[in-house]
C-alpha cells in the first residue's frame, strides 16, 4: 500500500514561519525537532502519516503550555517558549488539522 501524504495548509505554514521568527528574535521555544517540523510546514512540504501522528501527539502533550505563568501566550512582544514551540508545529490550525487527519489513518 502506498504511503499516505498530506499537504499542510497556508495557515499552518504562516504559523510555522511566525514561530521561526519569534524563536530567532527571543532565543527560546522549541527543540530541533520542532524547528525541523516548522521548516517542513513553512515550505508546505508533504507530511507523512507518521508526521501527522507525531503532530497529534505533540499537541496532546503540550496543550498544558497554554497555562503559562511566564511570558505570554499569543504575543509578539513577550512570547512564552511554549507558544513559540506551539507555532513551530503549526499553531492552533496545525492542532485542528492533525486532529482531523489522524482520524483518517489506519493504525
């Protein structure tokens, strides 16, 4: 059976680009895996089924980061590391997209 691939949306690409800019500006947020994912999304490169599962898992684990006490969620002036990382993975649009796509996959 052929490998399933999905194309990230424009909004996911925009979120990833924003995350990369904020990470560069504030020197925080995300791991190398997140940075690599951001480049993939920003370029709207195909996302594999394994990538979709990884994205779904990331968002499930990191939703708690929205309750930040340091810095701010959804800020360009003082963004939290968690917010920057969230953007690297496609932001809220990426979460909704991954949640929808993962349901179409066979385990």
